[in-house]
């Protein structure tokens, strides 16, 4: 992906706007990531996605405290609203 | 943030979800013994600590034997 | 009434005779408990309307307000002020009756007489409910009376009381939230201290005491004795008193307007903004009159004060000015340090802020802030009506053009609201909107730049991000549309980023155009129609330029227009574009599309027909195919109908020309092997056939049966014959099943051959086959006699195979029936039928 | 500014699942929503009753907007093309 700058893009949200209707990757608090088709966003980073796949990275710790190998839980959902205060990063997916 | 699951009569509220609960009873859930009911009396709760306000179905509630219920307390809200 | 929570949240009725002990109170929802005594609550009875928070009703103390604008006092403060005491009720409704009750129960009503007008600013039903009780109960419950301060009678206690009482005297914003701006030094007889020597407060006060400036103004009494800060304040209040009583409209206090007067104090944005708001909502709130009509006494715009000063007093000498300035600064810092608790917002300030926010939100055009809900429910309603169950209005239309709530009779959230409350709400909202509409015409946004900082309506609500991306102007980064005009005859294709950006620009333009179309002026206003039409035309031209259709054909591979149409987002835009393009431009667009058809992803990288056994494929391959299938489906769903629409409006000559372009610019059989290719050619051929069979009646002379223009007919048949001959040898490869058969190897081959493939996939295959059979059928219909026999000859085994396989035992009847129907599409055109084949 | 509020308004009377930031998931019919995206659900059921028996005797509830992580809903109750357009309008509105 060539570098961003395009004379029309004046603020970060314009980059997100380019992905409207396209598949995006979103990193969320709580070791979660979500990919899906972006249909709506606002200044708070509230987002509405469809054809979503959520991935949760979990590291279980046994009683005596040593962590087990990290595992991943996946969930697919048809339509999802994500509240903006949990969003860390939004980027177009590499197709 | 203390993980209270309070039960009481709602006396008043405002747009910031500040609540006033009368005859409050805290329900302490634990894995080993049943739910412990701790009466607290009159409480004023500041809105930003409130996660959820639910209407209690009184008769359904009376049918549940809380001494048998064993569960972890509600998880903390990680912002 | 069940409000926001679905249960009755209204609080106890306010009993008639209610001594301090408090009688038995009944909640409509909860049993009474002893709590009520200790926490007697302000009444929030059903019939009693809301107490609209008149501006300034907040924590104002009891008597002792030396306020001007007496004529407003009755309405504001009611008659029985009771004697002045230290019991300042911070809440608007004292929980227990004040001791000096003269017979009448001193309920809140008589004391503060808030106007019972329901809250006008509930944006939705929920605000209406949730905001209502809070006004009445929560604040009412705040500890209503500061306990008589036993030990602590020191200055802090008075301090707390002082600002509440004396703030209006300072002539600043009439609210508990007083940013204690320095007192107008104008009315301050001051003798500048010796320069360069740090003074303690006492010294300063002492100096102030000996100061004896020959006061020119009559009003200010000059006392000699040392006076404490309180006296200074009292003196301040007396000075402010006379000018207002004399002529409230007099532009400024008669004292000489010394330069040290704090600019913007009197006409501070805060006050002017509030005056602005009161002019907008005169009937909704009493405005500051409750506090002695401070604002009118201080007209906005301190600037005029300077010039319109009637008598010009002798200018104080510069060094005297400096001393006054220095003294002024020290006193200000002193006062500020004492008043650091003052900037808490009283409830009246919060309401003032809410009023501003809500005045931004109220809009005559429901589309601006509620576009999705409005259009969504309109679509839903039209669908319901189409299915025949539409019953009556489903969007609650509250006030003209102001769709407040959503949901039909079944989901009507206003169902529970009483009818009168509904009418009250709608009338208020209508007034709000009308006020706002004519208000928008007169004031400019500058007036709104008050104490709240720049409150421009456009983005008052959305935070303005500060981060700006540095723009480098490397060639490939310039916006796509400008890029192509300058550079040479051949360039690299547009990058994905440029395509996405160009599409978003196109979407914005389309949305604007659609909005413009919606706002067409009334047919009667002729000249307005002219302007509107020109505006629309200008927007269409912008869209045409941004489509980059006029770019030279070989400017880049793929052509800029094609790279716009490749992504699904571009495909979805296609039908909405065509609606606005004039016919000539859409023909140009279609010709370009056909000329560069092979550059389309859906044609160039058309996915191979679905393989019977998906396990043969690698995961990446499978994902890629799924994506390409999705793109093809979306192309067929969005772009092809648009293409059909244009072709339907073309004459035979044009159709022939387009077929010629395609035959000339691309290998026809490669294009025809793809689903978009089949769709395009089928559209062209069937249009040609319908033109030949029943030529469109000439609008000028409809009766005379229109003959096809022989030249066009000649051109068409020549082009078609060429097209058919190029295609004939490859006809078999156009069918997905035969392609799949050839491509499959190993077990897959048997799977396809034996037709043991799952019925669902089988039927999908039949649907794909149907598209090709349709194409060959229209080929046959267009073909001349001997060409038809060639056609049948070329397809003989395909026909036989399909008919026999339809009789194969393990082919599901449904699928068999589809196979026969496909074959018959072709054979019936020639007067044959599948059943004839044994 | 009220795009998402407008979006949720159209979901009233649809069944949705609200996942809170403490992993408690509640399914119910959306009865009303406000501009802070506080949500009121009727006829609720908790997704994992063993782990969350706290709400066994509850019919309807009010959920504060700030504690919500996700809201899941049926795809058919959303018009994605219209939603994208609404977002584009909102973006343009914000830039004015």
C-alpha cells in the first residue's frame, strides 16, 4: 500500500472513510481483534460491521501461576456494533 | 470499583444514572457457599459506577432458593 | 404512567397538609416506608406539570437581594419573602417548611413560582421521562438546608453564602457559577499606591481608605473610614444600583469609562449569548429577569460603550493609570484566591448549557441528523404498504418536518404518552424549530462566539481532530481526477488508495445531487427552477469529470474508469450514477465500458466454474475464488441492469456499433466465456432482435408501421455474422459444466461425469448453464437460416449430453427439469423440442 | 453526530444481544435508546446462565451506554447501503 497522503485527506477519519463498504481489521482492548465489512463509523470510533469474524487471544494461567500456551477463540457474527471506547486501531485488510 | 449486585426500591434517578435505592440488600455471590444477602439500607449511587439497572420480577425471585446458587461474582467492567 | 423503566418511576404525591412530620405518602408503584419521613420528597404528581427550570431559579438564597428590575420581582420571587436569615436553601424546593410560614404552606410553588411548562427540550421520549423527575426530585432531595454551622461560623461559611448572594452585584453572569471577574474598577475610587513596593492586603485597604478622588459622579458616596471587603462589595452594589434605576437602557454606568475596565465584562459573550437565547425562546424561560434583569442593563457589545459615552470626564494621567492597573491586578488575584470554589456549575447553568446544545440540535430539516432512521422507516413503510399490510402512519410525525420518533403502531414508543402531552410536545417543538428557522436568518454565527468559545453550528457537536496529515505531492499521490489530464499518453494504473478516494468523492457528489433533487423548488417559481436546474447540471458535470470516462482509451491498463468500476463499492455506485447522466453521456460511458470490457476484473480474472469437490483446492485458492465469485455476483446485480437500461434506449445502429467495438477490441469468445460477457452479449443481441422484429414506433408518426432503417439492418447483420463465426468454434467451451469437466482431473472428473455431485451444487451449475443457453438461444434467433444449422451442428453433442443426463437415474428431478428447460430455451427458438430427441 | 443513535432507533422492537465489558451477554428486545446509547431491553435472557445466575429473576433492564462492548443484531434489520450513505453525510457534516 503506497503511503497515505492524498491532497484530499486532511484528517485521520478520512482514511477510515476510504474503507466504507470494504473489509477492515480492528484491534480492540482486551486482546481482541475483529474483521468485517465497514458500514458505519463516527467521531467516537463507534463502528458497525457485517460478515464479522472476532478473534480473542487468551492466555490461561494454571493455579501455580505458570501461563499455558496462548490460545485463540474465534466467533463469526452477521452484524455487529462495536462501541468506540474499546477501539485501538482500524486499518484496511490486505487483500 | 466494588462489584455490588444490589437489590432495593428505586426512589429516584437522573440523566446521569445517579440512583437512590431504599432498603438495599447486597447479594454476594461465591463459588463455595450460596448467595449471602447483606442488608445495607438507604443508598445513593453515583451514575458512572452503575452498569445495569434491572426490574426484579418479585414472584420469580421468591421461587429461587439463593442458598443453592453458586457462581463467581459479576466480572469487573474493564474500560 | 410507565416511563423509561417500564415501571412507575413517579414519586410520592405532595400531600396537602404536610407538617414537618410528613403524612403517609403513597408511591403509585412502591409501598410507603418510613424512609419517606426522613427524606420527604418534592411532589412529582402525575397531574402536576413539570417545573420548567426557569433560568436563575437555582440556589438563590432567600431575601436580601438588592436587585433592580423590581417590576419583575413579584413574578420571580413571590410576595412572602419571609425575613432575611442565614438559612440559604441550596435546592430549589426546601424539604421542610421554613420556620417563618405565615399561615400559607410555603411550598416551593409560592416561593419560586417556577412556570409549570413541560420540559420543552426532551429530544426523545426517553429524555422527556428521564429528565422530568430529575428536575423535580433529585435536586430537590439535595440536603436542603445547610445545618446551622455550629462551630464553623468563620469566613468560609459566609464565603459560601456571600458569592451566592452578592454575585449579581458584581454584574457578572447571574449564576452561582461566577467566574469572579474583577469588579468594574470604574466605580472604584482608587488612589494608586507608591510604585515598586509589595503591599499586604491591609496596606492596600488602608490606601484605598485614604484615597480621595474628587468623584465626578454624583452617585458614589466617598467614605473616609477603613472598610473591609464586605463593605467594598456593598459599596459596589450601591454604585451599580443608581445607573440601572435611572434609565435601564442607558448604555453604560455614567462613571468615566476608565481604560482599566475589564473589556467584555459587561457585554461578555456569556451574557450576550444568553440574551440571544432568551430572544430565541422568550416564552420558554423567564430569562435572567429572576435575577433583576441584569443582561438588559448590560447591553452586549461593550465596544459601543466607549464611543457613545455622553459626557467625556477628564482623562486620568498615564502614570495614574499604571498605578490603578497595578492595584487592580493585586486586588483581582486576592479575590480570585478566595473564590476558588465558585466555579462549580449550578443547576441553572447546566440547564443553560443544555439549552444551547439543544438549540444546535433542533433543525427544520430532519435529514441532517436523523437521515438513517428517517429513510429506513420510509423504506420499511413503503415495503409494508407494497405487501399490503401497511396500516396508517408509522413514523410519528411530531411537528412539521420534524419526525421525532420511529416505529409503527406496534412499536410506537409514544403509545404510552397522554394525548395532551403529545400535542404540547409537538407545539413546543414546532415553536422551537420556527424560532430557530427565522433566527437563523437574522443573527450571524459571530454572535454565538460567547464565553463557550467558538460555537459554530456546523461542528458544534463533533470534536474537531487536530492531527493533520502532511501532504506530499508525489505524482501518484495527487488526486486521481487531476492526475490524468496532465501526464503523458501512458501512465501506471490508479493505486487502490486513489481509487478508493475517487470513489468516496463520487459518493459525496452523488449524495449531494440526490439531496438537491429532493429539494426541487415548487414548479411555479420559474426563475428558481432555472437556478436549481443549473446547480444540478453543474453537479452532474463534476460527477462526469470525476468518472474519468473521457480519458484517452489507452491511457493506462486498466483504464481509470474501469479501475473505478472494479471494486464492489464502485459497482454499487454504477446504477445511481446512470440515473443522473443524460443519454448521450451514458452511451459514451457504455461504449468505453464495452471497449475496455476485458480489463474488468470480473472478466479478466473471471473465476472458473465451481469445482464439484472443493477439497481439491488450497485454502488461499478457495478464498480467492469466493471473493471473485462475490465480485461477479455484485457486478451482475448492480452493473448489468444499468447496462441493460442504456442498451434499451439505443437504436439498432448503435447496438451494432457496440457489438463491433467489442468484436474489434477483444477476443469475443474469451469474453463470452465469462458470466458478465454472456450477460452483455445477451443484452445486445436481444435488443437488436426486438428492434428488428418490432421496430420502435416513430413518435412523430405512430400509425405508419415503422420499417427498420435498411442501412442499420445491413450493418447489424454484417457485424453479427462476423461475431457468430468468430464464436462458433468455441461454443462448447462457453458452458460451465463442460469447462469444469475438462478442468477436473483425478476423482473430480468422475464426480462431474457421474453427476453424483450434491444436488445443491448441481442446481447452481444448472443456473449457470441457463445463462449460456439463453445466450446461444438469442444467437440462434438472430442467425440467418444456414447459420442456425451451423449453430445446431456445433452444439449437437452438448444438447444430446444434457438431454440424456436429465434422464440419468441419480439426477434429482428438479435438476433434470432445469436441464430440459435450458435445452428447450435453445431448441424452441428453432421450432424444435428436447422431447423429440429419443 | 447522532448517526449511531439514529441507527439504533431503527432497531427498536428487534431482538438484539448486548455484550458488556465484563463479558456478560444479554439478549432481549430493544425497547428504547437515547443519545448516550443507553439501552433498555425487555424480556431478557442471559447467554451463559450457569456463569451469570445474577439475573435469573429479571424481566427487563436498562444498560448504561458506557459499559457496552458490542451489540449483535440480525443482518436483515440493517440496510447497509443506506447506512454507508448516512455515514458519508455525517462525515461531510462534521467537516463543514
